[in-house]
C-alpha cells in the first residue's frame, strides 16, 4: 500500500515538473546579447528565440497590434554606495496585420517600418532586431566594468483597454524572457 502511494506521488511530482518545464518553454529566450562600441556610441546586438502561441497569432490575424519591448540597464558597481546607473534604455517593436493588403507590418517605434508577406518573415525581424544605439559615446567611462541587465517582453500596456483586462488574466498573453545579466568593459 505505501509503496503504491509513493509511486503515485512520484508520478504526480514528475507530471508537475514536466508541466512547469513545458510552460517555461513558452517564454522568450535571449540567445545572444552583446554590447558593441561604435563611432556613435554603444549598440546592443541581440537575438531571441520564441514562438507566438495560437491565441496571439489569432489576435494578430484579427487586427490586434502586439508590442515587444526590450529594456536594458547598465550600472557601475561601487563599494561605498549604491551602484551608479549609467544607462537605462527601452525600445519597442510593434507587429500588426493589414487585412486589406494581407501584409504584416513591423514598426520599430521611433525608427523605421517594414512590410512582410508572411508572419514568419515579420517575426524574424522581431527575433533578430537591428543593433540599436543604447547610449552615446560619452555615457560610459572607458576601461570601467558595468553590470548589464536586460529583458524582453510582450508589452500589454499598449493593448486597447478591453484587451488589457483579458491579457492580464490570460496566461496566453504573458510572453516574457527572464532577466539576462552579464558584465561589459567599456571601450
């Protein structure tokens, strides 16, 4: 009797861990993150791996615009006081579908817009965005080490109010990465 109970309990625990792992796979994974020094300043080079679930694909097909926001923060550690925040940047990319032209539009807010024939082509630009300027050249001290923290998420605040209520209660609308941290020595 007790051996049977423990086997049942072990099976239940394995099922719970399998479900948690499957649910974590639905998030955004940051596959590449690097800061590059350029003549203009410091640029972020990133790549993400994720798929839109059926609910999000259906929403785009029905005219709902989805916004994906990347946040990055660079801090300089100090032993005598709190860390100094050197850079805090945020960039949002919007994807939408035009039913009349049957094209997907990807807009990097404040920059450029591009049209695509398929959702996969449009998502490629979101998964591998262009390098963007996160700080001017004089924002970081050359030779100093900075702690970098970044994440990407589907920004539900851009949704229309009736959809926001549904999005905050529905797990299909929670698409986000874990916070990625690394160090960068300014050039």
